[in-house]
C-alpha cells in the first residue's frame, strides 16, 4: 500500500494534514521528526513526505531541525508553514521575521501556473498563520505564489521535486487546499489512491485471525463507537473466542443499555456479558458532589467490576482495547509528545492477567472507524452516535447523584435528542445533551407555584473537541425542546441554553 509520511514538527494541524491525505484515499502516517533518519525514511518506501508546521522560528536554537540529506533522497516533499521555512533554511535560503507584517487568518493568495496549482485560480483565499517568512528562496527554487505581505507564499524546485507553501492547505479556509494536496499526491508523488477503509477491514480481519489463532480475547464494551467497532472486527476474526463485557454503571442515557444489548446479543450470544452494576455505582457515589471525585470513583469501580468478571472467566490470553489513532498520538503512547492525557475509563491493562494487548483500531481516525463500523454491519445509530464520556451522566448532574435526579436528566436529555433528530438539521451539532444543574427556581403551573429543577441544554460544533463553538441551534428547536421538557418531565420547571464556547468553558459541565 502507498504511504505518505507526515513528518511532525509540532504543528497544531498535523492530524488534520494526515486526515486530509487519507480522505484523498492515500494512507498517511504521522511520525515525529526526531524518531526517523533519512535512511530509515528511504527504507520505509514513502511515496512522498509532508513537513508539518510548528510553533518555532528556524533560527531558534531549540527549534526542530532535520537532516538536509532528506532533500536529496528523490522523494517528493511538501513543506507547510514552518515546514516550508525549514526546507528553505535547510537548502540555503533565507528566513526573516515578518515583524508587523505577520499574517493570520484568511489572506488573498496569487499563484503562478504550476502543477501544484493545477485547477486553482490565479486569485483565491488561503489560511495564513506565521511570524517569519522566506525572504530569499534557496538556489534552485522558484517562487510560485505570493500574498500582499508575503513575497514567497509558495516555492518549488521541480528538479528535486521539493515544494513549500507558507499557508495551510489542510484547513478548510484555504479555498483550494484540497486541490493543492491532490496535485501533490497524484501527479507529483505518483500516488494512485489505494487507501480504502473497506480493504483495511478485510486485511485487518485476516491478520488478526493469524495473530490471534487459538487465543481467547477479552474486550470491555462500552457501547461507544470505538469499542463497538473493535468488537465487531474481533468477532469476525476470532468468533466464539471473543468475550465482551459490558458494564452498566447506571449512568447511561435513556435506552442506551438496551441498544447495546440488542445490537450485540444477537451476534455474540452468550459471549456478551452484561453486568448490572447500577446499585454498586450509586452506592459508591452517594452524597459525592465533587466532579473529580465522581470521575475517580467511577474509573476505579469500573476496573473493579471488570476485574471481577475477568477473574470469573479465568485467564485470558489477549486483552483488546478500542484505542484509535488520535488517542495514540495525543496520549503519547505512540511516538509523539503528550498533548493531553486521554481521559477514558483507563488503566485496565495494569490489573488484569493477560499475555498480550491488541488495539486493532490504533491506525484509524474517528471517521475511518465509523466507516469501518458501517462496513462491518453495525447499525447506523450506533456508528454515528455522538461521543459520550466514560463517567456518563455523573458529570452532567451538578451536585449529588440519586436515582431520582438521574431519571429527570435521562428524560430531559432524551427529549432534547429527539427534537434535534426531528429537526433534521443540515449538519447536526458534534455533541448535544442536557445537564441537570443544582439550581432550583420558582415557576408556575396551572395556578400553582412550583419550585423545580433547572436543566441546561448544551450543543457544540467542533472538529477535535479541544476547542468548540456553541451551536447556533434554530430557536424553534430550542423552543420545542424547552416546552416539551417542562411539560413532560414533572420536577423540571426551567430550561436554559448554554452559550459558552471552549475555551474558556469545557464541553461537559463537570
Ligand atoms: P471537555 O469537557 O473536556 O470534553 O471539554 C471534551 C470531550 O471529551 C469528553 N469527555 C470525556 N470522555 N471520559 C471520557 O471518555 C471523561 O472523563 C470525559 N470528560 C469529557 C466530552 O464528552 C467531550 O466529547
């Protein structure tokens, strides 16, 4: 299979670059710059290399550099932003501080005729974010684009197949960014576009079948997309030797435990173990109001329950997890630096006896995991479900968690989800849910005074959940959700809509 290397110099859009390349059906992998030498890189047989952006200036002694021998390997290279400047610096060009002429955001770009810009109009909008710029391109390079303040917005050395762009073709604000990436991948690198998730599914089942021959496999099934897809994949590979344990901690949304059981019972039969641990979790959580304490209790208790099941089942050869590519990159489990520690219900490998850990989805991005799920025949509502935090509704109830308060939240949340579904919005928010606040307020119903709970509705739009904008939902949707909640859920007398973005707020309230 053809591969593109995304050589990571610490830029914020690195995952996006790899995703864009894969969307064009070429497999891309991200590797940190300090983990590879030009010789290893040549050996790996990449069809092309993309140098990513980065937060540094090339003249900063602490800035990431790379062996200039890479420029002589005959492999096409595209440098983006810092990667562009680094290429210029490595090849003997000059990079300067742009001072007050640094460019940020949408910028008008003028391009020359060049294969990299095939199908791109002379004038278009690109996305810039730089403090330095290339003042003199290296010998052998030609300037092929400029902006008002950036004399060399793109450069090329066609003989050596080296290209650099100061702007970010991977972000959607660059109008013809995808076209430029396409031009780099196909005519320039000579890729054919052989990356298909459907093929990956087949290959992966075949290789898991060999790798796990005769072994018993245990998977904690949360009902989320990742563990569900991992379960289906493993089931195809090892059949009856896969056991899935689903722990119902009582903090799930309305209908969720039933959906998981319905989806998998028919397929896995007795190999699906549903543990009803609702009482156990509620007892542990009684009277706990502090968010971090709730998270800790749930994480620990989850492990205890899972561990007890694993013990009951006897020794397992292999423990499987639904880790996906962004988890590998973000939690530093792979080779790159820790960006944020992954806050899933974790820690299983430390406490359970097993010989081997398999993470069959560790090379896939979320959208690819979803496509794999569809290929494997998982129901649409399971594959396209929004993320749901491991600690569940516990972090959406401010204050103490009781069966009664869980009931109020479940009902309000279900109504909000139904109304969003009924509205059939052109694009649904990335995540949307209800929060039961600890505020009570006075209301009136019929002629009587009420003193009920306040529910907050939350909906956000985001690509990566590290930043998020509050969703501009149509008033009609909010109106219907609000009146249905106050009419249909006794005990809730007020509904508010959360209009905070992240940062400074987070997506969840706790
Ligand atoms: P925050 O609230 O950190 O949420 O802005 C970002 C995304 O992460 C989810 N989230 C969690 N997921 N365990 C999880 O598995 C957790 O403890 C947790 N906390 C937040 C949240 O739902 C959102 O999608």
